[in-house]
């Protein structure tokens, strides 16, 4: 397998497990949050679903200066977890299609500069962070469900 194929496989596997979790969340707890400053479950699902789009746009531009960033999710009302998943699906496929275009050389040679974070990363390193970010928030949602004493879907197959 190439580095690009492994990158995509990892993203798909993380998303597969996230979907198992998200589909198992009862809609009646979607607005729950552990405190007033935390994201609700629904907000966190949206945050995770839009993140690959944002990472991809930053990668295409070889960085970001921290200025205004507009996504298809901006000003979109929250509805249900299922609706969020359906809305994000074509964007996720577009991200994967874009990632398939990167060569091994580009993953090593392209540098992504995030001025907002004072960060410089090789493209391959930067793109791996998409899955890490999603994995962290999957853990957050699992903790939310544990706190609510709601059965958690088994994502460890």
C-alpha cells in the first residue's frame, strides 16, 4: 500500500467507527452537554463532520493565516444527527477524492503553514491529524454517553 492509500484507509476506518457511535445516539440526548461551555453531542458531531472539509481546504491552500473561513455548514440550522451525517457525506467523498490525488512525494514535500497556531507540518503529517481529531471527539462522545448512563455502541469490532 502507498502512503496515500494508508492515509485514506485510516480516515475511512475512523469514520466507520464514528458512524457506528453516532447512529446509536438517541435523538432525545443530542442537545445534551456536560456544562454550559461544552459542545452538545449534536454540535460535536457537526464539528467532526465539517473538520475534514476544513483540513482539506487548508491543505489545498498550503496553510491558513487564521482569517475568516467559510464552510457549507455556516448558518445551517442544527436538525438531527442523521441529517448531519447525510449532509456531510458528499463533502467527505470529495475530501477522499482530493486526498487520492496526492503523490508520496507531495505528502513529504508540501509544507502546511498554520499561522493561527504558529505551526508548520508536512502534508502527510497534517492530513493524519484529521483522523486523530475525529478519534479524540469520538472519545468525548463516548464519555458523554457514559455520563448519561446510556448504553454505548460497540465500536471496537
